[in-house]
C-alpha cells in the first residue's frame, strides 16, 4: 500500500514518513514538497491509497489543492495536516473532499488512529466540528454516513 506525504518541509516529511512506516508495516511512503510534484507522483503511482496534505505549502495552493489531488486520485483518501485548527478551516477542508483533519502537534498514537480511520473509510475531525464535518462530507459525496468516525479535542 502507498501513501503520499505532501509538505513543504523535508525534515517534517522524513520524520512523518518514519513514524508512518513504524506503525504501518509494509506501507510505501512517497513524498512531495508541493502540489505539482504530488500530481506528477500520482500519475506515476495510481495505486496511492492515502494522501496527507499540509495546507501551508510553498506553492500556496492550500485548500484549493484538495480538489486537484482528489481529481487526480479519486479512490485515494486525503487527510489534511495543519497547524490551523480553526473550525472554518476544518469544515472547508472536509467540504472540499478531505476525509480527515489532524493537527501537526498530535502524538504518534493519535496520528495512527487518524490514518486507520481514513483507511477504513471513515472521517476524522475535531470533536467540536464533527457534526458539520460529517454533513459537509456527506453533501460532497451524496452518500450515507461513513462507516467509522473519529474525533479529537
């Protein structure tokens, strides 16, 4: 199984990739520092199953990147990584197609839960925004509730 990390900071990507490989044996981690590189990697690796996207990218695409990444890899799950946990940002990300939203300050156990929920077809977001996140997620997909939901905070 392949995961694509999209973050402008190489050291953070390397550390996150190591954390993921330690917790999910057999996962192949790809890395991109910007959206254009991510799109190129997705075209070469159509079997990517999970994407982790930082909203604060050097190419400035942020929330707008979600749509282009989802278009390039519609079967892949997308989780946003961010330092910005304002409810509006979380709702916009989920409304644009993210199945999860996690702060960059979470510990490894929480990250593992987020990724597992996403891989299992669920939605993971902040507890205070859960109802709105699920409503936006359903509206964007025109489907019933995800099979699994997780929250933090």
